[in-house]
C-alpha cells in the first residue's frame, strides 16, 4: 500500500512543484531568486538545525545521515506563508502555499541512499506604484518562476561513530520578470520582459559523528560542504509599447525581441558545521553555523544595478524534547516538541543596506499509532529586510507540515 501511495504522490508532486510561486519577496528579483529549501519541517522547527542523524526522519541537508535510517522512509512537506510587506510610507500583504520537498531514502546494511526533488530558488513578487499628480510615473513589477533540484545521494557508516556521504544534484527551471512603466495622462506606456531558462549541476559532501560524553549523554557533530556550481542561463528580452485599459489590464501595441547575451551565474560555495548534546529519544540541544561565499554571486543580467553581494553567514540554535518515548498510556508524552532561533545575513546589499533575516521557530511531532510514521508541523515567525534607504521590510509567519512514512521494503519473505 505504501509503495502505491509513494508512486502516486511522486508523480503528482513532480508536476505541481515545478509550477508553484514559492515566495512573495521583492528581494527574489536579485541573483537567482530566494533560496527556497531550508531543511525538512523537523529541522526548520529547530531553527534550521541539522546536526542530528535520525533513524525515522530523512535529513536532506547532509548525505552523511543516510546510514542512520532504520526503515525506508518517504517524506513530503509543504508550507503556508503569510507576509506583511511595508515601506516607510506604505504596506501590503501576500500569501503563498507551497510544496517544499519530496524525498525517499532507504538503508542497505552499512550504507544508506536517497533521492528527491526540492525547489532550490523561487522568484515571486508583484509591486505596483500608481501615477499621481505628485509622482506622475506609475510602475509595476512582477516576477515568477524559480529553480528546482533533483538529487541522488548516498552515505556509508565508516564505524559506529563516523559516517560519510555524497550527493549529486541537477538544477533546472525558468525565471520571468516584467517591468511596466506609465506616465499620467499619457495613453501609452512601455513593458520589458526578461526570461531565463536555467540549468546546471552540483554536489554536496558531508560527514557526521556520534559519540558518548558519559553513560547517558550523547555528543553529535556534523559538517557539510557544497563547492561553487555554475548555472547556465539562456536569456531572452522583449520590449513592448502597451495601452492601459479601463479594466486595469493592458493591450500590447508593438512587441519587439531585443538581443541579449546568455549568462552564467555561480551558485556560491556553502559550508556548514554544527554540534549538539543530548540523550537519545529524550532531548537534544545544538548549534550550527553556515557560511555562503555569496560575494561571487551575480545577477541574471549585467544591467541590474544598485545591488551588491557579500559573503553570507547564518546561525541556528535549537533542539527537541520527548517527555516519554515509550509511554503507552499518554499520547502527549510520546510527542516531540521542538524550538529554535535563527539569524542570517543573507549576503544581499541594496542601497548600501545589508539585508538580514531573523526568525523564531516552534514545532510538534505527532506519532501515528502502531507505526514509526509521524506527522510534523512547524511555526516560524520572522523579519527580513528594512524600511531604511527606501527598502521593504517583510514580517512573515510560516506554517509548515510534513508527513514521514516508514516501512521495511527490502525484506526477503519466507512465505509468499
């Protein structure tokens, strides 16, 4: 039954995930868009912490964790994001529903392997300034699309303490941005559309360690490294004269394709390292730091101005608590309670302002009776950006949910 369920959902998600608009941030205009995948719901609920190998949850952020799995595991996760965007003089709201990841992983003796599909970046925004007597020029900016990553990874348990892993990923997708300009009392305006088809490959390597501090207390540590990868962009640009209609739409009067060069954009190298302490199946507390060499990042087109990139850094602190893992009489004691904090300098500089992102996370894990499968939900409250220098501040609330199904697949039956 679970296998048929997996196939049906895999086909469904493969189609839907490519078409979604995964962000409402105007900052996704720059570079290749917002970095979308930030861990599974279990990791995100702990502030994004990913230092722990788990026997019943897939940790997609480090391939060294695959050998820790005890069952074949299928997981899907999604989110509902509400954002309040404001400037020094105005504000608005946006909502997005997204599928965040789909993955399958399985143990094979001392090995573990997995594959899946995750949105890598997303572009999605709609901003409009109406023409007024004080400001006669009206503007409208829209952006859609993004990059997806399909990946396959494997890990090997070197000994009871150390594991090593390697993951290969292929990136693909398309991005479209549009800018429309109008002048009050002038019937015609202009519209520019830029489209990019994106493709490229990369890999990630990781290592994990688990040892004992004393008879009860465990120590966890892990590190992962993804070298810089190059994305190839096939670009197209068109400029049109448009007429604004009373219904609010536009009619294209004249549309002309403009030659524009194809480009290559680097996905920056990323290095993460973290550690934690705890008691297995009881509690864990850890911290992690991630470095992105964003100073090498570029935009899709060379004529995008007023933006710079610097090296990014992210700090995660979080953990979980299970009151009594083996309780049969009290369901709430078998639940997992998660919490965390996150601080990130995104590496994006606009009008000399570094864009920061901070968040607080909470989460709950609900075991499904009679199985090792579970449902996990998370809540994230955060703020990104600033209203200084004419920029936009985003106050957001993100609800995430995931289903993790566990079963034994590769078992030789004694009887048919």
